[in-house]
């Protein structure tokens, strides 16, 4: 008798493709009351096409990005969703087949077809959205930002930031906004014989300039960074491509299939003045930090709070989620890196609660006391519950979320009467596997033990994604 297949975990519902677009808005029913501070539009983006014309993709990072907008008023919520109409998306739509390689999936076809398309990586525009200087962007570090119409979600085209980006250059999906100057800061990566990093600053009027360029100490995957009042901090962890990635050059493998964990290389932090100049390099023991929380200064030292994994196991998890159960879970914990004016950095763990997708209300360079994120409850094998970490005490409060519910990134909206950086409303999209739909929910960041103050049922399951932004009315 054949052995029956193992049952699929319920969160796998969030990894099915969504092909339905809502070009015209639909009204979502509201259960509860929308707080007065939450008037504006929540934008989210994530991979939505996990099977491309019958061909499954191999990694969570690989699906074409779909944008979602929730426009909230006093009495209703209007919802739209559309694919980011990138060049790669258009070409595959015309061909009605998969063509390009992406982060974890090589080009389509046999060895000859893969070789033919070896230089054609796809910008999936599926990781984050940001609104700055009157423009809304969809971002993925696989290429340039895509400008999006804030109302209709129509794709307006890719931008090279006024000539500051070269054609193969990837602009990070984690830009940082400086409240004091109105500037948007970010980094880009240009791959080649030596990986070249660039620091970008976009002023409040939308003018971009390159502040610094420097070679990377190793061909590492870099996803996030930090901005203080005086410095840019970028960490290079030893998750690297081989010196000569032959199988990538021949088109037979994707970049994510060749990245390997090399702890003997250690981790390296580049400390770059916001005024420009050469980076100062600081070493620390190897760790793998995907997401940055916040950075500030403490006298002559810089303090950088990050979420750290012990190694690269999480990248294997990001491939396993595409097919079924996670065989080896990976958890990241909040850590504080103290960077002295000279010498090696030191690391202190802030909490024993695993947390990811961090957001906070602290301004650039200022101190922060609370961090919102998503964690795992004891019964869950996938992150599922909104949480709030007290940075000083290490205590974490967690929403008692129902079985079968899986929350995404929590975006905090400051309350009008806020006296602390915990006084916020949290906007999160929750996969409700019991009802087989997604829901926009609003939680009170000061009372996480209470039910959601408002719930808006969506007309379908929104595939599990990564990041977004909120633009006040």
C-alpha cells in the first residue's frame, strides 16, 4: 500500500497563488470601530504568483509582487489589489510561460534554455512599499524601485533615481526615513568581480545623490541597514556567494541556491558618516541578521538593535515553506550591538522571545523603549501573533491569537494622546485559515490582551508577504 502523504500545515494556505486583481475598489465590511487616528491608506506588497503558468517556484522570495491598498475613512474601507507590472511580469504574460531566474529559482527550461537566459534575473518588486516626496514605490533588492499610482495602484515604471542607479544595480527594500531632515536613505548593491555598495540619500524634494561607494568585504547577501543621526550602519554577515559562481554564470542555478554559510569569515559592520567618506570597519562574531530594529548613540558608542539568527537556517526555511512542513525551524532574537569608536563590537541579547518583522515609533537616532513585531506562540510552527517587546526589561506581551490565525507585519500608528512609543494602533493583515480568508485587523498596542478593535474581512486569501507602509489621509 502507498504511504499516505503527510498533512499540510494550515499556514500553507498563505502560499497559494492569487491571480485575482481588484482594479476598481471593493468595500470591506467593518466589524468594530476604526480609531480616529487611522485615517489614510495602508499599502502592502508580497509575492502572489508562486506557480507561473503551471511551473512552481522554489523560494518565498521569487513570486511576482502584488500590491494591496486599504483606504480607511470614518465609516468604510476600500480595498484594491494589482500586480506590479514589471518588465519581467509583462514578458511572461505575453509568452504564457515562465522565463526568468529569480532569487531561489533558476531560469526555466533545460540546460540550453537556462544558459540562454542566464543573465536575465527578474525584479519581482515584491518585498516592500514606501511613500516619499509624493511618490509611492514597490521595492525588491533585485532591481530598481517601481513607481506606483497611489490611488489606482497602476505601475508607472521603474526609476533609476535620476541616473544614480546602473542597470543591474539592486536598490534595497528597506529604506530609512529621517524625520528631522525629510530625507530617505538607502543602499544599493552592484554585483561583479567585487561587490560594490552605494549609499543613497533622497531629499524631501525627491532629488537623489550618492553619498558613498565602497567595496564589500565579501559577496554577502545584505537585506537591511540602520540610520542614526550621524551615521549609516551596514552589516555584512558570512552568508556569501562563491568567489567564482560557475553554475550561476552558466544559468544552471539561482543566486539563492549558491549562497553558503561561512562563519570563519566573521561579521563586519561598515560605519559610514552621513556626510560621506570612507567606511570604518568593525568586526564581531558571526551571526545572521536579516532585519534591523533601530540605532542610536550612547556617548561615543553607537547602539544598534537587530534581530539575529545563529546561522543561515532561515534561508532553508524560506524554501521549505513552498512545499510543506518546516523540518528545522529557525528563530531570531533581539540583540543589541555596541559599536565603540575603536576595537571589536560587543553583543547583548535583549529578550528570549523570538521576534521578526520589527516596527517602532522612535524617530531616527532617538532612544526607543518598545518594538512591535510578530512572534510564535507555543502551539504554532509558523510566526502568528502580534507582540510588543519592552527593550529595557526584555518582557514581551503577545496577542492571544486564535488557532489557525497567522498575522503579518504590524504597522504602528501613533495615538493622538501618545505619551510613550507603545501608544499605537497596530494594523496587520491576518490569514484566517478557519474561514479561509484574510482580514485586516487593528489592535491596541497598549492592550494586546484585548481582542482586535476592528476587523475587515477581505474577499480572498492574501498570500503571506513581507512589508508595507501607512500614508495618513
